[in-house]
C-alpha cells in the first residue's frame, strides 16, 4: 500500500512538473510550434520583434483560422524571448463589415476587395513622435476571375503603446505609376495607376533615426528600398539614388530581412517559390540604398539549402554593437498554416567575415555568452 502510494505521489509530481514545463519554457526549439503562457499556439507569422524598455514585442499575422479569414495582427510580449504573453489582435484586418477602415484606400478597394488579408507586419518606434508605427502588406482580390494578389499595397498604422490599438493612417504604393513605368515593361492598368506592387516587406531603422521600407516590387521580380518621412508614416519624394533605389533587379526574390553591423548593411532574402522553401541568399552593401552584392547562402546544417524548411522574415539585433543577432524564419505549413512553426537561430557577425548561421537544436540567450 505504501509502495503504491509512493508511486502515485511520484506520478502526480511528474504531471505537475510536466504542466508547469508546458506553460513556462526554458529554451528556444527551432522549427517547432510554439505556445504562449495560456497554452495557445503563437499566431505571429511573417512577423518581427522590437525591444522597448526591458520587454520584447513580437508582431505577426494571426492565422488561427488558416489563410482566411484574416483577423489581423497579433502582439505578444516577453522578457526572455522564450515565454510570451498574448496581448491580443492589436491591429485588426483593414476591412470590417465589408467596408475599408483605411483612409486613402482607392475607392474600388473599399467596396470590392474580397477576402482581404494583412501580411508581413513590422513595427518600429519613432522617438520624435512617441509613436509605434506599423507597416504591413495589404492584400486581397478585386476580380474573382484573376489571381489573388491584386491589391498589393502598403498599409500604415500607429499607436501610442506597443500593445496597441494600432489605428490606420494611410495606404499606398511607394513608387508612383509613371515613375515605375520607366523601369518595367508591365503595362497593366493597375500597375500604371497605382505604382509598383508592394508585397513581402520589412522595416529598418538606422542609427541616425532614419527609417526605410524594403519590399518585393514589380510583381516580385525586383526589390525596392525607400526612405520614410520623419514620422515614418509615408515615404519621401522618390528620387532615384537619394531616397530610393531598385535592388536585386530581376532576381525574383522575396521575404527581405535587413540588418547592419560595423557600417555594412546585410540583406537576407528568399526565392519566390510560393509556399515552398528555397535557398536563402545574403547580400551586402556599404550604403543603405545599395548596390548590393551577393555573399551566397549564409546557412549551414541539414536542409540549409532550403532555409531549414522555412523562409526568412526578420533579423533581430540582440546586441548590435557586439554583433549579436537572431535569425527569424517561418515554416509555412500550407495545409495547416495555424500550426506552422518558427525557426529562430542565434548568430554572431564579425568584421571582415561574411555572417554565417548554423542550425542549433535548442538554445537560449546564454548562447551569446559562451
């Protein structure tokens, strides 16, 4: 009897410890589905992280229903990049009750856009205005007989708090149609009227406080990088080579992630292959607007030729001065997007050495102190 009681007691302790471990993680396990402090799957796909004060904030696409319907942008907060508290959907979908809640959206999109989604949301903080500014890729279909990606615009929203709510202030395509036509043979009316397409995107804020948006443009065949206005809510007047540039011309890449170390700008990207993973490529430049030269595939380990089965989304500076960064990627499970995992890996950049990112089964921030 005593022996059985001891066994039951030990089993009970095991269950309790197992439950606690499930709610409070101690390491990052790349590639796995991730749960928040309430035990729900993290829904922040295609996202990015900022640090404000002593807290990290993780923003991304909420895919709890799959690709459609799209609730909007989720936010999570953490002190250790491992355990995350859900702060809610802080920026809802740009269409509510069949009407646009985005000022300046072309009129036909307000009433005709079908199955709208928000993709690749990123947030930066503006010290001058005290605002948190979110940029995102707004997408949807206008004509049901045509392919899905017809809207292809940037959406901009702001908040006084990192946890929202974020309110829309603008939507646009950064490069005007007439200017776009100088560089593209695409004569589609939508391209001419609205400017170059705006799809997979990212934000970058330099040490001097100037900010830039980088995105897959010209139907994903070329990337654009454009300087933002001082309030980060729009783009500066586009002057080639001064406030914007075309980079990775005709290379057909997406999923840009820009970071900087010791005066060098590094750009990670992925080939355009739909939901299928492809080989990552690193480019570098001494100037934010380029030109950028290829440094090859920086990933090492099993399946590094397909980005470990994932696609880049962001590079987070852990300690930029020391060259400590975290590579962030999404494992897009096309048949079960809601449970798609995240590949987060640490790496270190040194002067005069091309960055390299190696697969690690399990890690935490102490990796940088090794």
